[in-house]
C-alpha cells in the first residue's frame, strides 16, 4: 500500500502552492477519480482560506457517482509521500482527477465523509481546518467513484485544500 497527497492546484515548482477562489455557488475545489479497479482509504484532508469569509460557508468531503468538469491534474500533482512509491493510479483528465470545477454535473448519490461550517465573523479561527481519521474509522472510497472537496460560500474567498490517501 502506498500513500499520496494532492492539492487543488498544480504541483508547486518555482511558484507557491496555488489558491483558488470558491466563487459564490457550490464548487468542486478538488476531485479524485478512482478507476474501476481500485478503491482508496482516506487518511486526512483539510483546507485553508486566505481571509475570513464575508458570509457563512460550508466545505464538504464527499464521494459521488458523477464527475465534475475540472482542470486536469498531471501525474506529478498526485505526490507520493514515499519517494520510492510508484505513481498514483488515479484517473487523470478533465472529468477525472483535478481541481477548480467549471461544471458540477448532475449528482444523484453521495456519501458524506466530513463537513465543516465556516462562520463569517471578524477574527474567526475556522479559516484553517485539518482532519485526520483514526485508523479504525478511515473511510474507503469505492472503485469507480469520485471523491470531491466542495465549497459553498455566499461571497468568494480563496482556498487551498488537500486530501491524503492510501491506495
């Protein structure tokens, strides 16, 4: 088994990790597409906002049966945490593993793994969120499904998000 981490932007090289605007409607910030032959076990996930939002928001981690249209990740964007691990087997395409959705698709079924409500208060501390599951409670994302980090805010804010998993 190998462990990987992916962010909602291209792998940083000469520039810092990219942050992405949430927009003002539901938006998939990060999507991982599982091939029909592989499931993954979630280890951790989290997000950071670059400012306190002007209105309340919600960020959720879900499994769904439908792909969003995203900016496709490249293989180097799915980073193995062990430098000797092989490349991840997740599907890379604009309807596969990627970030910054331009179309959500028509979702018909989901499984919610975690959700976080973000308050719009001056000085709020919930602009950074990190969750790591205990070994016996780690969710398994089914083969052929999509894992998404989705954000819903009434006023746009910039977000960086990640997911760590074993495959």
